C-alpha cells in the first residue's frame, strides 16, 4: 500500500499529481481517458468510481488525476486518497525501478516496438530533454507513429488536456526535432 508523500498542482488546473513513497508501476505508463478504458485496471477503476474523474495517468511513484470541470478539489481530493493508499505497490517485485531507469523506459518501449532509427533518435531526444519536465508536471508523452515526415504524439496525464501542451510544448518539440534530427518533420498531437 503506497503512502502519499505529496500532492502537487500541475499547470493544468483540472489535474493534480500524487507523489507516492512506493511505485505503482515498473516504469511503464498507464493512461486512461475514460472510465470504460480503466475497467480492467484495478487502480484506474477504483479512482474512476469516485466520480468526477476525467482521466488517470500513472507511472512509477506518480499518479495524475484529472477532474471534470464541475468537480471541486476540496471535495474530491480526500476521496481520491483512499484508493491511492489502498493501491498495490510494486516495490520489491522484480526489483522496482529507479527514476533514471524510468526516464529511459518510455522511449525504449516505443523504440522496441518500432525499428525506425529516426523514431529511436526522437525518443532519445524526448527522454533526455522533454519527458522529465512533463513528468514533473504530472504528464507524459508517447510517440505513436512517424509517417511521411509527420510525427504523431499523444500527451498523457496532466498534459493531455492542458492548453500549453497543445501550443508551446508542441512547438518546442517540433523545433527541437527539426533542428536536431530532420528539418522536414512536422509534429501533431492526437
């Protein structure tokens, strides 16, 4: 049962990040945009059952919960703490994952699923310069596909519905990729 070390606001006013003392995953990200999507995940299901939850993202020692616009944090936070504290910790199972290893896992998994060397380069760049900052704000970024010089990405967690991720961050990512990898690549968030 993980203990909550801290609850932090994110740039997205409808999302908060719970920092845990024990991990709830081994470096893999878990993202659920609807209650239906979270039905097969014990932690996600228990959080959606609270009500007024729009999305859930968790990885390692972090859980980001996005509430609906109508919900009030003062009412929903104490309710969310109960299933988070009851969640199963993965500490000690398969040795756990430390922060530096987790930082590389997102890109490594995506690269392993795709043998495109440009996607591997992009994931390395994102692992080094973008994902740590997104994680510190309760979010994450997944590379979905590179087709005809168009890179498709998906924001997760607090970044999924944050206006700044769809403008400033997206442009910064595209500029970095154009400068360091290929000047013809366009980046779109889906």
